[in-house]
């Protein structure tokens, strides 16, 4: 079933910043070797680390998207409340006779060249081994049935 994801605009994550954040994710124990009580605790930790750079997940994450004792999921990310969103909304207000909602200012700016790669494996005990990193290749972040749109219209359709 296709998913519609609303974003304010798109941008790209610089390689140096991605490498810096990946080091922080590894330092937080998301290297595949630490044992987490639950995979969602590890996911929460990953976004706590990324939150230091104002990076948030795009859209809503549902538990059924993380099935089974092991798996891998690419999670769309964006910059929270980026100043570019304000510039886009203000430009649209000048161009259009219709009002652009204030909610658009709260939408993240989609990072189109990276995603959070999140893998989990249930260990022998009651915990999970989790690996989380920011991908750096466009082929890693191609998602199916996801449509990104802004107040300007459709941005990208996952291949």
C-alpha cells in the first residue's frame, strides 16, 4: 500500500556530517555488539543521538514495520524545523492567493541522500543486537511505494 509523506523541502547530508554522526551512533552502542532489552529502545537511542544534529524521522514509524526476531529497515530522516521550510512557506504565501498553513513550518526537511539503516537480531538471551548507521548511497535509500510531497507538489516517488 503506498504511503504519502509530507515534508517541507529536501536537502542532502554532507559526507563529513554523516561520518561524524555514524561515529556517535557507534559510540552509543549501536554497533551490532551491544545487547538492548528491546529493539525500540535501541531505535529511540538512535534518534536521541541524531537529535543532537536536529535530525528526526520522517513520518510515523509503526511497530508492524519492524517484524520478527531479526530484520532490516531503512528509515527516512530529515532536519527538524529547518529555516529553509520557513523560506519556502513565505515564498508560497507571496505567490499564492491561498494561505499556506502554519503546520508547514513544523514539517521536516527531507534528507534525500541518506537514511537511518536499522538492523536487529534477537540474541540468545532476552535482548537484541542492533546496528544503526546513516547510509551514504542513493541505492541504499530507494524506497518503494513512498510519495514525498510539499506545498509545491510531489517531490519524489520511491522507485
